[in-house]
C-alpha cells in the first residue's frame, strides 16, 4: 500500500496519484489541507525533520522510505512496475527530456501563474502575470506543435512524460484563465487520450480536498 501526502489543488500530487491509478497499485491519500500548505506547514522545521527535508508535497511513503519530487517518484514507480517508462533506451531518454522541460518550464510557469490567480493571498502583480503568461504561451506552443502529428509525447503509447505534463491541465479553466480545449486543439485531443488510462479521474475526484473558488 502506497501512502501519498498531498491535496487536490496540487497538480504535482495529482501526477503521482494518476500514475498509481494507471499502474493499478493500491494507495491511500493523506490530506494536507490547502490552507495548511499556504500557511507554511510543509516548510516548517517539524515537517522538514519528520516528513520531507525539502519541505514540499507530494510525498510518497514506500515502506520506510519517504520520497519527494513528482518526477523522481514517477521514474521510480515506472521502473519498479515496468510500465509507462518507455520501450527503449532512446525512449527513456526522451521521456526524461520532456519531464525536465515540464519541471523547468511547462508546469513551472503555469503552476505559479495558476496559484497566484486562484489561491494567492493578494491580487497578482500585473507585470509578473504578463511575464509568466509569455513564458507559458511559449512552452504551451512547443507542446502544441509537438502533438500535432503524434498521439503521445514519446512513442506510440502513454508514458510518465504524458502524465507529468498533463498534471495541471485538467483543472477548471477559471483557476488559470486558460481554456485548453479552445486555445490548444492538439493538446486537447492528447488530454482526451490520456483520459483513457486505467483509473483516470479528474483531480478533485481523485484526491482529498474540495474545489474552492478562484480568488482573482
């Protein structure tokens, strides 16, 4: 039984949960409330000492081991269970390339932008939002072009690269202002294909914690 610490607003937690579902592995969630996360719980000294020295979620308990960083967790699970990790050395390299791109640019900018708009304690600075939007549009444009003539990011079947990049894209459009279905047709079709993974559920259906109205 895997134990996953996180909350439904966290796309990075959702990535790990979605992979566990697709692998058909038993798992349980430990809810870290959004207000506790924004209040600094995961960055507290007690959390860093007892749960995760990086001060973050998701955190996956695997026996006595406590794992953080969604990409590292997904690589571990794919290797352990022999699925969604690519069919060759070249595919595995490509999967890592897209996951590094996701963590550095694709999810990084979008998750920050969404958090500021939906959950931030004060209204976002327009200049910061504009800068983030320009970076998001560039990263999304790269993925949109890549998916125009292929079903999945790497190879001909879904991998952890797809699960990684899709992690923040199933949340309601009002949380970010991005309507993927209207703005990025190739990505929208790809997200529909990812929905065919075993056990797929939307974030607020898969993880504990209620959807809250976007603040800004």
